[in-house]
């Protein structure tokens, strides 16, 4: 205590002296000031060393990353087998697949999930190393890249070969998670959560999904797989799927992979992953317990954004909104903004695990 009191007296003397560096202001400055200066210099250097050692470690969570500096290069070796149990909560995780151009959409989606307290179970499957490092530098352990990384440096247009290459990897990722024994929800990141979807995943069905058709269904519509359309298949959306780790769910994923291999992208047939998903559902329906989620809670963008009469009639029932039935990066952002569903500009810093990315 006496040393603290003496230091306080020295500080008060220095503050009250208009010329503390002047020899005339203190006859003992040369001796006491030298000691005082060396003491504070040593304390300052000690503080710098401590901060340099401790702060980098504070950025990594406990467990598989705790107690050591996490170099960027470490994330290249981070695997799904490590990431899934690290992120999952109560045997369940939420997965998305993202390339660097879509980081703003990832952030928007995460803000909506954070508001419902489910962000901790989100795993980002990065489709390029820039995304892997960007996410894990801010949110360690919540992004993983499954090699090889496709060419995902640009926002691929729907129907392009790049878009097909990007989305066709999805069922393999989901199958691996199921094989690890976890339930998984997949979302595209051009979605916004309005309410908690988990209460709607009732029962013990194998695969839950949404209809991508815009025709209005009655509120008490059937939860069976819809009747196939003109092309001989259904029009289920492959962008919102929930699965339990059952043999039935695994069978659908395996069939989806087979259908994608049988229907590769070409300049003539510019396919995407959704028709193959529908064929997989149609061809396994007799063997798998399938469940169609309610349209009012999980509407397609072609209904929610284009039928305001229906939106008003079903107000308060909406759970996840999908910004589809529109192509183009900027067009999607504008439509979200027009409907008050673009949160990044105002809320990213406070409500997203990634901050302003």
C-alpha cells in the first residue's frame, strides 16, 4: 500500500508541475525520475509481452482448438469428422454451403438464426479457401472445406455449369453427416428465419422438405409427397431439407448422388441439383418416410414475394422465407431490402457471429 501511495504522490506532483521535464522544477528529478522511468518502461514491456502471448489464444475455443495459436493453415486440415461433433447440439446441426461472393447472404441468414438462438449449431461448408478462412478467423471451428474446392470465386448464375458443380456436392456432404449419426438441416443462405422451424419437424420421419410450387394450398394440406407434375416428377425444393440419421434418409441421399451422375450438366441440358433430388424422392417414396412441411410456414419465394393477398391471409404463420424465383445477386438483395428482410447493413456488428464481414 505504501508503494501505491508513493506512486500516487509522484503522479500528482507530475500533473501539478507545468514543466515536469525541466531540471529547475525538481532538484531530485535526475535520480528519482530515472528510477521512475525505468520502472514504468519495464512494466510497459512486460504488458506488451503478456498481451502478445495471451490474446491470440483467446480467439480459439476450448477443446480441439484451445491452448494454442491457430494458424490459418491449420484450417486446411480441418475435416467434417472433426467439425460436425464440435458444432452439433443435441445430435443436430444446421448446414449451409457458401462461396465467397455469398458471404453477405450468409451473414443475413445468420442474423435471422441468431435471433432465434440456434446459431451455435450452424456449420458452414466453405466452397473456397477464402470463405473457410474468413469464417473461422471470426468464428473458429464453424466452417469446413471438403476438398477439392470448386472454382467458386464468382457468384455463379443459376443454370450455369459452375452453379451445377457447386450444388451437386451437397448430397455427398449431407450423406457423410448422416453416416456420422447426426440429424441435419440444410438451408440455402438466400433464406431468412422468421420463427423457430424445429417445432414443425414433428414425428420421426426420415426426410422433411418444402414444395417449390406457387399454387396456394389449403392450410390443412396433406404432408405426403405431392403428385408428380407434367415432367413426371414432383417440384420439391432442394434448398430446405431436414433429415434424421436413418436408413431411409441415407437412401435418398445416395439416390440423389446417382441421379446427379446420370444427369450431368451440358450446354444442351443445363441442369441443376433440384430435378435429381426430386427423382430421388419419387423413386424411393415407397421405402422412405417422407414429410412435406406446411406451405404457410415454409413458402417458396414465388408465393411469398408475389402474392401479397396470401401473405396477409397467412400473417403470423411464416417460419422460413426463401428468396428464390429470382436470379441475380443484386436483385436478391434488393428484394430482401424492399421487404425489410436485409439485416446486414444495420445489425451485422451486434447480431451476427461474424460481425461485419
